[in-house]
């Protein structure tokens, strides 16, 4: 059965394939750690995560195994939420597109930004009231 998306006309399997292929799907520009979420891998940079999150900075400077691990599982997270979160942290200068804040992703973005203490300009617009 093919389910049509009312906005794009693409079937659901096309949308899933599109989601699988994103900027973090493959190693790039000296990425040095992989975040694993729902069996999906996100190739990222320790330095960029550390510069934007004191929680990641603590993880990478700790005595825990995650500090030197090649892959770090993030259990209990949704891959689409982590993708949007990473896209906001890296910004369009690296990912070549910006993430639109919607009713569907705002809660996950706020939860992740709170958990990882990302409070800089990436997420200020989420909290502003017009």
C-alpha cells in the first residue's frame, strides 16, 4: 500500500529514504565520532558538539568510555529529533539547509537543547514570544 503525502505527493518509503540520507549519514570533514540513535548513525565532530554543549564537553573530557568511543549510543532519543537538533547546532553554513521550527519538532528540540544545555542563539527563537 502506498501512502501519499498531502504536501509532496511522495510515498512514505521515499520520505524514509530521504530521511536516511542526510548530511550526517556518512563521514565528512574530519568527523570523529558517531552518535547512534534508533539504529541510525550521525557522523559528527567532538569539537563542534563540545563548543555548543557543556554536556558533550564533559562527556568528551571525562574518564567514561564515551570520551574515546568511536560510537556513542543515545538511547531513548528519536532520530528525526536528533537530526533537527544537529542541523540547528551546525547551521546552514555546514548542512546547506536550515531547519524549520514546527509544532511537530519544537518539543523534541526543546528537550534536547535542555538536556544538552545548548542555550546559545541556535535555540533562542524557540523561546521567544512575539
